[in-house]
């Protein structure tokens, strides 16, 4: 099992206090990913999946910040997939130099029915979730609850989000196979405030656009 972890983690980003078992059934205790605590990871190979043309594992991640159960694997054709995944994430505020690091999202709950992709494109996806966005800058006078939908959009994975109630915030995150992402967010409420203050008349609703690496985004989660 230790040999398999070393092979998969060529950047030495994964640390575990204890590693037990074999490649088809194992347990990693007190796992850290890029110095972020994940918790304990258990996984088991589903033997019957081999007759269906895939290697499939049931995996559990249990920690203070994340609780995840579901199936992950790869087909004999080289497509990677996850299915029937339930995720609850509650990030703990990180402390740096004695000060708390601001976080935009306080919790996420999601259910992914399926996600299939390869090195080139998103093949098919369906999932839903909810989350809470912390209003660190006082833009909305309160924290926001959002609904999240997941699907494939052309060759990209799209995560669309919409506030509850509607109109306060909405947008999309488009993720490429190389984990690069483009985020666009819009707010009718903020647009109205900007137009009122500036006296500008926009032809279309202004949007906040951000791009970068999903790995960097997750490190700040």
C-alpha cells in the first residue's frame, strides 16, 4: 500500500500517519494533502466491477472538515468516473501568523449521481448541492445560501450556482480537464447599486470574471 501511495503521489503532497492494507483494500489514517488535514481514508475494490469493464472502488473520507462516501474508478477505455457520491464539507477557519484566514464558503453539501471524464473532455455529469457563501465584504448585508448544479457543457464541466432568494448572486464555473477554471458571477442587486451611484446605464448586466487553477482554489477553501 505504501508503494502505491508513493507511485500516485510523485510530488510528495500526501502525508499519512499510518498506511495499512493492500492496493485493493486499504486504510490511510490522519491524511494530510498539501498540509491540509483530510482525515481517515478507507477504500475497497468492487470485484464485480471487473466484469463490467472497469476498476471501481468504494471510498470513505472521514475528517473534521470533510465527510465523503461514494464510488470512484476508471474504465478499461481510460475514462475516469465517480458515482453515487455524497459530500459534506465544513472548512475550519485556518490561522496564519496568529490571525484567521478569510474564507468565502462556510459549508457545502452535494450529491453527485455521476461524473465521467478523460484527459480531453467532460463526457457526462449530473449532480446537485447547496452551500453557504460568507459575505466578508458586506455586499449583501447577510450570508447567502446557494443552490449548485453540475453538468457537462460542451467539453467542460460546468458548476452553476444561484442564490436563495434569486437575484442576489448567480454564475458559473467552467472547469477544463487540466483543472484550469473560469468563473463568472453576476448580481442584479449590486448592478442596481452601481448604476444608482455612478449613473451609468449598462447594456447588459456587469459580471465578475476570475480564472486560475482549481488546485489553488481548493487550497484556499
